[in-house]
């Protein structure tokens, strides 16, 4: 895991600070980290991605796309104690007229799984979407075999709204795609607001 405080580099820019994680912009400085994550088949599999080798060029092209898209906000997740990058979280397909978006998240450092970082990062991005972007409905999808993710989303306040049955395959195993949503009018968080709005 990359520890940015020991490399003589400037500390990363942080936009949103929680208790245990912080969110900051994606950075070209972190391309080697993103490249390593994209080639961790365990992580990609749990994220519902197509599992295949990723080149540095393809990861750089994805980063360029993410940072230029006007209907996407993509953050790097940092563990706050050492400002180590541990994953990413995003809002995409943002529709400002209808106040909707789709959320995605991945804790890419497997050593950090099960520590509550995903739950807090999800709370922060949802609060950001509702409080700062003015969204009202944020949805996501995952596959039925990813119970850790489903339980995280339920804890944050998402509700299951439907399934596409037997629509996700991993080898010979078949799973449902689970669709979930959270409304601004139903969302509460124990964390301080991501930004104090005057």
C-alpha cells in the first residue's frame, strides 16, 4: 500500500474529511497505484468488473475520461491516519435536472477490507451528492454474491428496489444483479456534514 507521507511527496489534496477516511481528487501521481488496483483480479471480481489484465495506458485513459466527464464526480479514498490511498468512490450519470445519479465504490486494498472504510466513504459521497450537488435519488447496483457490499449499503440507508435475475456470471456461478436506491429525504448520517452550507 502506498504511504504518501514517507515518499517525500506533497500530501494529497483532500476535499472531504470523515473520521477514518477522506476523499480527494484522482491524481496522475497515483497512476501506479490505480494500475496495481486494476490488475488485482480479486478486487475487480468483487466489483463486478470484467477481469482482465489492464495496461498502464488503459488506466491512464480511464483516468482522463473520469476527470473530464461533466456528469461524473470521481474521488480517491484515503485512510486518514497515514493518508494512504485505499480505493475510489464516484457518482456518475449525474442528471441535475431530475436530481439523480448512480454511485460506485471499491476498497481496492484488500488488507483494508472489513474495517468500515467502505461504509464511511459511502456516507460521505451520498452526503456530498445530496447536500452539495442537490441530488435527490442516488442508486447503485451490485451482484447478489457480494453480501459485504449489500450489507454496507443497507447500513447507509439504501433500499433494495429490484433484481435482474441470473444476470451476472462468474465462471459457472450465476447471480442476480441487485438494484438499490437512497433518497435525500430518507438519508441520515452520524458524520458531520461534508461541507457546512451557510
